[in-house]
C-alpha cells in the first residue's frame, strides 16, 4: 500500500519534471529560426567578408541572445500565457519549468550570448544584442505589452534587430542598408500580428492584453493593417536601390508588396459578418502570405549577394 | 558489480544531464575554435602577450624588396 502511494507520488514527480527539451522550448526555437535566417542574411549581404567560423558562431550567439529574451518573456508573461490557448502549453504555464528557473536561464544566457558575441565579432554587435534583449524583455514584455495597444508596433523593433546585428558583426557598424533591413521587419510586424489578432480574438481578450482589436475595435484594426501595409511598401521597395538590392530584389519586392497591399485592401473592405461567414479566410490567407513576404524579401537579398560574384546580382 | 547502486534520479534525469553535457562540450568546442581562428588570423603578434612585434615591421626608409 505504502509502496503504491510512493510509486504514484514518484510518477507524478516524473510527469512534472522538466526534460532538456522543455528548457530548449523556453528559448522559443521557432522565433530563433527566423532570427538565425535574418541575422545570416545580415552577415552575408554585408560588403566585408568574414571567416566562416566567426560568422557561424556569431549567428549562434545572436540566436542564443534571442532565446534568452524569449525565456525572460516566458518568466514574466507566465500568467498571460496560462490563459491563452496558443501559449498555455509553454513550459512555465504547463508547470514543467519553475518561473525562477526560466528567469535564471534567461539571465545566464543573456550574459553569455552578449559576451561571446563581443569576443567572436565586435563590441558594436554585442551592444546591439544587449539592447535587443533589454528591449524585448523590459520595454516590450514588462512595459508595453500590458499597457498600450501599440505594443506590437514598438515591440516589433526587438524582432527587427537581428539583420542589423548580423550586418554589425561583419562591418562593425550601422549603415543605410542595415537600417532598411531593420525597417522592413519593423513595419511588417504590425500588419502581420494584427491579421493574426483578428482571427485569434478570444485569446487576447481573455488574457486582458490591450490588443488593438480589443481596445479600438475590429474595424479600426482593419484600417491600421491597410495603413501600415501602405507605409511598408516604400521601405521594402526602397531597399532595392541600395548596395544590397538589385533587379532580382526589386522584382520580388514589387510583386510581394502588390500582393500584400491587395490582401490588406481585402481585409479593410470586409466587416465582421463577412469574416465570420467564411471563418476569417481572408485574414488567415493574408497572415500566411505575410510569412512568405518576409522570407522571400530576405531570400532576395541573399540571392543578390550570392549572384554578385557572377556579375548577375546587384546594379 | 557496480561500486554504488544507481539511484532512480540518475535514470530519470539521464536525458537532461546528457543534454547539458553535450551543450557544454559544444561550448568548449566553440571557445577552442574561436581561439584558434583569432590566433591564426590576426597576423604578426607575439604569442605570450598578444602585442605586435615591432621588430617584424618593415623599417622606415628601408629599400623595398
């Protein structure tokens, strides 16, 4: 009898105990994959060649820094994550990792990633990474997310820094090109997330996060998506005329921005009755398109850089 | 025969310990690799204190080969 109870207690402990994978999940691997890709593009399109090992380790530590800020975000937002369906299974709200552990992992990895990036690359890129972690964990998670419906607009800066850090890794500085890569992600983030918020409305309402859909209404959110998509287009197309652009990028940007504008226009024209009728088909379509939009823009930057030695890429 | 009986926690935490061990091994590998690349790519430095060796610089006014 006693043995059975002891076994049961042990089984419960085993269920609650975190595996290595749970600690990896704290670092938001899916977000890290986007960070790795955009930072890699930042390094590869820069005019200064780098030793491949230094480039590889620098990108690894940029990704680790992004993961650290993800762990800090999960520590701070555990109460919100527990309420939202999309995030309820994250390690902290699921009870697998203690909040204090998430804080410890986040702080330790923040320090390691910044110092190692400094050693692998340079001080400018390390300072940019430190600022990105601070911006995401403190400015976005602790301050903006719960206090303003513009949280996504300003918070989007955190996700926009990786290509700029990648560029700084290679060149040791900031330039028009790196600012435009930053601006591309920065302007893309609001319409991308607001399209998601339109069809994930229950989640954000239940968690009490002041998303635009909750505070200003859904019609206003649709207008905001259109306005930000219009503002995004010149930034995305403008990058074509810098040293990292070229005809391939220009053609890609023209097609993708026309597609995104059309999608935003379709979202703006609809009302809730129409959206409910087809289960937010257009909003979901635009959200998916926005993922390809960003991937293909950065892919086009990469194509220009890769083809330049053969006389095809660039102007 | 084992010197010490394996505790249940050793089996239970094997995966986590293995993950931490491999991560640390990777980290050591990266630091070693960085050291090798930095030392071999910086050029004319004295090994013991990482400073430039003035005697290796071309002398001013010396005829170019």
